[in-house]
């Protein structure tokens, strides 16, 4: 369930690693970076990268463990430096996030996921994450969203020519790998599964409501990011080009029954309700494509996200060039 609590700002696609500090770590805390007038400590790096480092310890070969951990710490530290630089800029611009905004964000998350505050706190406890740590992380996400709006979003323009160019390249070229270009949304009801939508009845109700909104003209991509609890939600529901023989039986039966540009009926799987949008089909030299109007909004959303990522990265890079940074790791 916790993963769905982290979908508050669909437009924010820059995720910082968070997690509680591993008690009993065998080192002496020290400063590992100076960023203008602020410092980052080793304990902050360990806390931010706790889950990342745990994966490294479980997967890296013994003879490469220390080298891999050192590389991982540098990656996490680099992320924290970018985060601190952005936070310092927010201070210069007098951009803040107050407690009421965090409360409101949590209320929205709970409402979207049919969860109670008790459910929320239970999931935090299971993840060994304090409510204050979660609120701090949420504050950072909201602050970053405000910065994006103030510094980046106004510079991003997706014109019709950009959309048509992408459409011509991705939907009409009679070459490339065979397969079906699909968007998906899913709503699970297994409450022991992270991201689940509560009971089976609640999951079906959510699926029906969101599908109706898609049919009414709302963006499949944006709704998938906000409501779907499948891994593809982070990419707006996109699972890319998939071959017919690689599809699960329920997906193959459902997708093959619709035409490009259409939305499938809701299909029940083992523990979820799903529906799909078929964008295009490639079969040998034949390309069956969705009508331009039926995919225009999805292409616009995708191009907008790409440009926002590029603009934000350039903006943070320019801040780094102007900042005093000393790394002592």
C-alpha cells in the first residue's frame, strides 16, 4: 500500500531515495559535502540510501561489495546535493510548504486509495518509516513541484508539430519490431499486496469510474499515473511494444479484440481489475495505427514529461555551476 501513498504529485517524476537510518551502523558520523552554507553528513547519506544499500549488500559479489557500496554512496550523495541546491533556491525565492499543505496532500492520497489514516500509519509502521519522515519527504516533493512550476514549467511548450512528428515516427513507419503498443491500468484488491485498492468491490468501482473518465476524454496517461497501482503507472500506463506471444492470456484475449485507439472492457485477473488502450499494431510490413486524434493527448503528455525532465535537469545543472560544492566522501 505504501507505494500508492507516494503518487501524490503525478507531474513530479524526480524521486529521491528515502528510508529510516539503519541503527547500529559501524562508523563515526562526519561531514561528506559542503553545499554553499549547508553541509551533508554521512548519516544523511546512509539514511537516504538505506534501501538502495540493502539491495547492494544482498546482490553484489563479496569481492566487489565495498567498491559497489562506495559508488552507491556517491550516487546518493549526488542526489542529495541536487536536492539541497533546489531547497536553497526555494529559500531565496521565499517558496515554502506549510503543514496544512502536507495535511491536504495526505488527505488526497488517502481519498484516492480508499484508505484511512489508520491504514496509512499501519503501512508506515510495517515499512519501519516514521510518519514524520514521510511528511518530510512529502514536503520535499511539494516544494519541488512548486519550484518546477516557478522555474521550469513556464518554459515548456509542446506544439502541434511536435506531436505530429512523433506520431509520424512512432505510429506510421512501416518498419520496426512487430508487436502491440499498449497502455494499461490496474486496480488490485489484495490488501497484503503493496498498492492494493482495498476490497474487490472497491477495486472494481475504482476501475469503472476511471475507465468512464477515460472514455469521457480525460488523459489515460495522467489517470494511470494518479490511480493505477501497477508498476507501469510510473510511465503513464505504458508497457511499450509487446509481442502477442509474450502477453498473458487475459491480456492477449482482451487486446486482440479491440482496434488501435480503442479502450478495452475491464478484465478481471487473479487479484486485480485491468483495462487497456491499444495505440498501434506492427505486423511485418503492415502498421495498423490509432487515429491521430485518439492518441494526440497521450503523445502530448509524454512529450511534456520528457521536456520537463530535460528542463529540470538543465536548471539544476546551472544551479550547481553557480554553487560552492566540496565533496569529502
